[in-house]
């Protein structure tokens, strides 16, 4: 399914041009226009899935294979010192485009990408309670 109002549907399906670095039947990978660092790319399925919750299982497993392929390429040709692979779901998590995408962000010593969070604290009781409710088969 495509969403006629969704910019990533249009880009992924070639209706809007993009700096594409990979394409197959199911995915397009293109360079982010607001890069956190040089080479920042987005893996985007051609079908519309708003977020991880909706993403079809086969595509979900393929996304990380693709991420590895591109990460190896980035390391080889950009000589980046590291790579962040991240994916935002929901506005509170920083999602601004509501079509699933995986960020590949090459990192360089001293860059200004600033991808960090503030470590918090957790008690043994809280850990136990979380294990109780989060554990899946
Ligand atoms: P997120 O905040 O996780 O939803 O990420 C959305 C990303 O899409 C941001 O990094 C934007 O810079 C990027 N972006 C938005 N519009 C475009 C576009 N037309 N072409 C390329 N990247 C885009
Ligand atoms: Zn879409």
C-alpha cells in the first residue's frame, strides 16, 4: 500500500528524485537531505508502513541485512570511524516522517552528530518488574 500524502512513498517509488545508493523491488536507500554526518542515509521500504509496529516481518528482517551491506560499504569508502544505526517511532522518539525508515549515520572522530542520551538509574525491583512484564517467548 502507498500513501499518496507521504513524501517517503513518493521518494521510495521514484516519483520524487533522490540521491539513491541502493534500490531493489522492496527498498530504496537514499541520502538524507539534513545529514547528521557525511553519508547519512535512509533505508526506506517502497510500501507504506508508518513505523516498526506495522512493518511486515520479511521486510523487517531484510532491513538489517541491508544495513550491514551498506555499513560495510560506508566504512570502506568513507573511512568513517563508526556508524550509528537508528530508527525512530513516534514523535516523542523523534520521528518526523511517518513512513518507516532506518538511519545509517557514519560517524567521524570529532564530528558534531551528537547522538547521545543521559543514562538514568534503575533499582533491582524495577528491573525485576520490567522483566516480568516485558519478557516474550
Ligand atoms: P525521523 O526524524 O527519524 O523521522 O527522520 C526523518 C529524516 O528524513 C530526517 O533525518 C530528515 O532530514 C530526512 N528527510 C526529510 N525529508 C527528506 C527528503 N525529502 N529527502 C531526504 N531526506 C529527508
Ligand atoms: Zn509512505
